[in-house]
């Protein structure tokens, strides 16, 4: 990464870490509770309201880029409901801490916060239906990477629906070089035509940038330059569909869902417990402790609406334990297990785990393909040893495997 780009990242990270920390040192009636969502903590730093224009629908999977304290994530989670899942991505620990508090306060079970950057999104390909964001893409010093990543994680037919700042003219060099104006959402603003062109270059279609308001010229740092707030939308085309025409059958909202496609992942609800226990029994996996740990389980649904796969996570401080990965025999071979492993890994990272363990008697080769490495049981140390799997549920001959979850969110170069 060039020096200028890493300077921008550093300044952006500093500014928003500080915004998160200062906000919650301030009295509750200031930025710590917004009138819109009085029960949530943390600053609201957007430049619009993408949710009001994103047309989110029940059951969709959503990603909020640069989610900050998570207000938009919580609102999106209410709309998509228990059948959907909302990921909130942010690169600062301080914002993510506030976001986790808000998740608890809202009792939102269909929300996963993930640490990472929008230039290297830690989610699998084609994993979400809509990408939302509020005043964040302008902050990227590498917008083409961010837009390519958005295209990668969207499912075919999925949409980008964000608010962002735009500029009335090309931003002059001296404003671009001012990292504090950059982190204030000014220097990185694109002109409308440039924005639309970059969206198209990233493979998105139906790109549109609708300026909702222009701010006073005094904030821009250059005479004659205006900064505005715009709603930006675009769509990922269906493969082979000329002009983005959508197949007619099986549409879920604005999206195509077919029985043969990958099963959607959602947080497990209490009502799923009997089906998950049934799956575990059929797969010969231990059921001990599942009920107690069910708040960290994820499930997939088959075309008939029944639970078709599950995976669980137990959290012991910075150590996580992946457990109970199972997929119905008729759903195997469609990538469902791999997606559950990816999702539970993201959940573990969001829960602050730096190590993810598992015990297996049969699937060590499978988990090696997902980044886990075998390790000696005698080398395991820490609270994970108190888990029911280590203590009694798994045979002592089970293979112990470990995946390290530490990733530097800015080591994209
Ligand atoms: C202007 S604030 C907006 C926060 C939130 N969307 C809201 O409306 O309150 C920008 C947020 O994006 C995050 N951010 C900035 N650059 C990022 C990047 N490259 N990748 C991920 N998050 C980023 C910051 O940490 C901060 O929380």
C-alpha cells in the first residue's frame, strides 16, 4: 500500500475510534442516544438514510459497510426479520464494541458484527442480497477494490443501496492530500459521473447516483467546490441475462431464489432446537450442551423451509469452539457446510475470538480445507478446556484442530 493510502487509513481509523470513545464518555443526551433510536448507544455519523430507500425485505441477507455503532444494522435486522441475517462490517474495535452493546440492547439475534475493511470483505462470494452503507465508501483510498468486493459478495440480482458524499467538481490535489478532510468525508468524495462509471467498471449495472442535498461551500476546503449527500444504487447482473433481465420464476422480493441455489443462513431461534437436535442425532454428533449454547447457533433452511444444516459456536474469552456442524444428507454437495463454516468463523471473530478450536473424529480432512490445522491435545491451554466437548462429550481420541482468527484489517497490500 502506498504511503498516502496508509496515511488515509490511519487517519480514518483514528478519527472514528476517537468518535466512538468520546461519544460514550459524553453525557447520554448528546451523541450517545439519538432521537431516532433512543435506546441505542453511539454516534450516528451517516449522511442519509439508506434503509428508507433500500427496499429491504423480510428474509434477505444484508451487509452494512462501515456500520459504526450499528444503528442501521439494527434497523435492517428488524425489517429482514428472523429469516434474514444482517452483517455489520467496521474496521475499528471501538465502533464494533458499541455495535455489540446495541445488538444486546436490541436483543437482535439475526445480526453478526465483523471486523474488517470494505476493501477486503471477510465474507464468502455471493453471500448477501443487499449491501447498504451510510457515508463510508467516500472514506476509502482504494474505491475500486471496495466496489469489486461489493460485487463479489452480492448474489446475482443483489443490490447496492447506500448513502454517500459526492462532489460538485473534481476534488483538487491539496484537498485530497489533507487526511483530516479525507476522514471528514470530504476529500474522497467522487463526482456523480465518476461514481457511476466506477460502479459499472466493478461489474454493477443500473448504476444511479441521486444527489439529495448540497452542503454549504464553506465545508469543502476549496473555493467553488461543493460536497453533497447522494443515494447511490446499482445491481449485480444475473449471469447471462442480457441487460440484467431477471429470470421470472421464484423471485423473492427483488431477488431470484431457486431451490437448487445455496441455502440461506440465519441465526437459530428457540423453535429450531428440536430439528437441530434431530439432525445431530442422525449425524451421530453429541447433543450435550447444545441447548445451553443455542444462542450462538446458525442454521440453514432447505427449500421446504425445514432446517437443513446447523453449526454452533461456544465462546470462552478469546477462544471459540466450533461444534455440531451438520447438513442433511440430501443437502450435501451444495456448499452448505462450507458456508456454515465461513459464517460461524465470522461470528467467532465478531465475538472477539482470536482462536477457533474444534474436535472431530471423522472430518479432519474436511476442516483442513477450511483453514484448520491439527494440533496435539496436550498443547491446548486456556478456558476452552472447560467446554463439554473437551471434558466429556467427545472421545479422547478425537482430533483437535485450530484456526487462528487474528487478521490485520489493513494488511491489504
Ligand atoms: C462516517 S462513519 C459512518 C458510520 C455509520 N455508517 C453511521 O451511519 O453512523 C464511517 C464508519 O466507517 C468505518 N470505516 C471507514 N473506513 C472503513 C473501511 N475501509 N473499511 C471498513 N470500515 C471503515 C469507520 O470506522 C466508521 O465507523
